[in-house]
C-alpha cells in the first residue's frame, strides 16, 4: 500500500471511530427523524 493510501485509510478509520451524538424525535407525519448536529445536513427519516 502506498504512503498516500495508508494515510487516507488511517484518516478514515479515525473519523469512523468518533462518537457523534444523535438526536431522534417523532415526526409530525408519523415515524421518526434522526440527525447528527455535528454534521450539518446529515439526517434521516422513516
């Protein structure tokens, strides 16, 4: 593995290991919405 690829892999592993607080709340139309406030625009619903 090249040095650049190893560095990218280490960086990816670092970010994947971080703990992000998740907010989950009921949706007005049924189901739930969850979002990660530390990652603007990151949310899901269902």
